[in-house]
């Protein structure tokens, strides 16, 4: 079964898999550029791309920003939740109370809620002049604060508690199985959000529309949830984020 194969994957297998995903996103981005637009760039220079691609949150509108965040959250979270979904898939074969669709629906509701909040935050930061049209920070203070926030959260008990549940999906589902698939999906979404929200907000540092950021963040969040590798990177990553945040603030003075 596909679920057995997913759980049998080692840390090296996961790293290789998501390395390929990053390369695939990059290739798809490059391939999506029509030849005629490349010719226009040669004629008018890089300013052509800037004028063409710079779509402000005000121009896009709140609903489109929510849709964008929903798609980005789905693209980044789907790989991280695969082991948990594979585990729950096994339960659907041994219990009539296990409903895969209801579980996934509950999970997606949580991330849709996050997307609603993130879209509003992006519009607010843009209107305040703190981020640019592509969602990247224009303020060293904002960048430093977000990096330090994410770094501190890596050392928090809440982060560790959420990661421990994600690393042991069978134990998690058995503890909450009586709640039903919908509520288990909501709980799984909240646990996943507890693991990743601070790293997701770093999109305002790396750029909300940055494919490179999405790929790197996805790999980090996946590896963090792996039982054999995750515990070795969570706190070192927090230290790196704290150093990066402090350096950003100090050099801005």
C-alpha cells in the first residue's frame, strides 16, 4: 500500500524527495514564461518584468489574497501532513468510524482560517509601507522582529508539544479517535498550525510570492516532523533565526 511506503521512507529519502519538489517548482516557474514575454524582456529590459508582475494587494483585493494564501498553504502543508494521512488511511480499513474525507476537510478548515488572517495581515502591512508588492519586507525592524519571533518559538514548549504529536501520528489519532474524524481533522490542523505558523510568517521576510522561500520552508517543516531527523534541527534552526534577527536589527542602526 502507498501508506506503508510513505511510513517506510527514511530521512534521506524525504530530503531527496523534497529537493526534487523544489527543483520541480523552479522548473515549472521557468517553463511558465511564454517565449514572447522573454523577447519583450530582451527589448525593454528587466523593468518590463517589474511593471508586468508587480500586482499590489490593493489591486488584487482581499478575496484574491485569501485564495493566494490558501493555495500557498496547501502547497506547503500537503507534503508535511503526508505521514499523518498515511497513518489515518490505515485506520479507515479497520474501523467504520474513520472517515478520510471528513478528516481532511477539518484539517483544511484550520488552514483556510489561517489564510484569512494572513491575507488581512499582508494587506495591512502593505498599506503601512512595511512590505512590498511581492510581500517581502521593506523594514529591517519588521524583518528582525519576525526572525526573532520565529527563533524564540523554536524553543517553546508549545512548539515541542505540537511537533511530538506530528512525529507520532498513530498515537495522536488513537488518543482522539472517539472525537470523530471531523474534530480529529480540526485538531490535526491546529497541531500542524502550532508547528508551522511562525515559519510561515517568515514569508513576509523572504517574500510571499517567492518560490524559493516556499520550497525551502516546506523542506524545513517536513524535516522537523520526521522522528529521526527533526529533533536535530529544531533548536539549531531557532538559534540561526535569532542570530539572523539580531544581525538584521543591529546592521539597520
